């Protein structure tokens, strides 16, 4: 699945976007099919990726 990696320590606009989406500056942040996951919850990520791959 294609993805874009962004270094929020070097990209102020990306850092602002993450703060706006999640209310915090914690990383990693995943945006999958419009859903925002701001922690590394393997089970939730697997489910979202499975749904996205079916599209």
C-alpha cells in the first residue's frame, strides 16, 4: 500500500496538521481511509488496512 512519510520535526506545516487532527503532537500518526490513528494500536491498524485494501 502506498504511503507518505513526513518528518514533523522538520516540517512545521505537517506538525500543525497533526496537532489539529489529534489535539497533540505525538507520533506516529496514521491516516487510513479518512480515519486518524494517533497511537500504535496494531489491531486497529490491521483492521483499517484490511478495509482500505478492499477498496
